[in-house]
């Protein structure tokens, strides 16, 4: 089985939604609102061209960091990994010719996790990365018979392709508790010969997704350090605890039994408050 290199991949990646401080958060893609659509066109010399398309839900994660999860002024991308939930199959027919192209384990991912992209400014909730190093993954296999060429059995290994720079832009939203990406989008295109000198395959893909995750919460010096200024215990921490206790919030549920707000939580708070910050 011959391997054919896919060239000319171009990706445009749009994000809408996020929020942060100096901590990274992982957003989980909502597969019920996220999908990848592929449009394939095969052109055979003298026989013309035929097109087919397919779509499937996607899953994955996006790791970002904002300088402030309440009012962000900068964003950094740390990682993203998006994969198709289902394989795709495409059928093409010409005079005395029939080809099937299947896509397996397709996805798009950040090429250098651990090496952040950015930060770039967030202005009026909008941000734009000039380029983010991106790689495609999976395989596309073309099999069948073509008039004048005989049997075809070609595989395009996307993992073998070079990573490429992709622009990234979007709008950041957060309520300080949950970070959300709405209308995320990736598009890519490529072309390759599946029969040298006779047939070419053109691919255009569009990924749209929604993803959300928790906004990192500031951590104080102990369980009683619930409000700014952190590393300093004062009346604002008392107010924060009483507010959380009254609404059965997690900040006030600091003693066993967890999930029950009672006098043991009050005692635990007073003990931590009495110890103070180092």
C-alpha cells in the first residue's frame, strides 16, 4: 500500500469564550454542539470530478490561560486536542469507475503542548493569535477501481504531515466560575494525488465546537482566607464565609461531613482564622 503526502493544509481556528487568571484551565468540548464536516472532491483526468461530504460529532479539550478570570486582558493557549467521534466514508462514481474514501481517527491538535502560544491582548473581549502551531492526525484511505488505471489502494497518513501555523481568534467570556468557548471554529484544506498523474483528492474541513470548564479560583493561605486581599485574614474573609455558608457554597463546606453545612464548618473556619497566615 503506497502512502501519499497531503500538502497545502491551511487551518483557521476561531474561539469564542473563555476567562482566567495566572492559572490554566481545561475546557471540555460539548460533542452535542460540536462537529467536523469534510467536503471531498476527486478529479480524474478525462473523466471529470465528483464530490461528497460527511459530518460527525467531535470531542476533545482546549487548555487556555487568562491573566484575569473576571476581566481578562491577555490570553495564552497551552494545548488543544480535538477528535472525531465517528469515522467518515465517502463514495465517488464515474464512467466505469468507483472509489471509496474513508477517514479514520481524524483530528486536529496543538503541536507543542507545554510550550504556550501567547499571551496576546484581549481588547473589548476579543483576541487574535497570528499563528498557532497545529497538526492533523488520522488516516484517509482511497480504494476502488478507476477506468484506465485499474485498482486503487492509497493511504494518506495525516500524522506524517508537517505541523503548520494557524491563526487563532475569538471572544472571551467568563462569570468567574465557568469559562465557555462558543462558536469555536477550525477550517483546513489540502490536496494530494491519489493516482500519480491521473487523479487528485481535494479536502476541505470545518470544525465547529462549544467547550466549557471551570475558572481557576484564587487560593488563600488556608481555608479561612476566602476573599481579597489574599494571604491576609480580615473581616472580608468572615463575610465571604458567612455568605457561602448561607447559600451552601463550597467555600463554607470545609469540615466533615462534606455536603452538609453545619456547626463543624463554623468551628473549622474559626480555627483556621485563628491560626492566621504565615
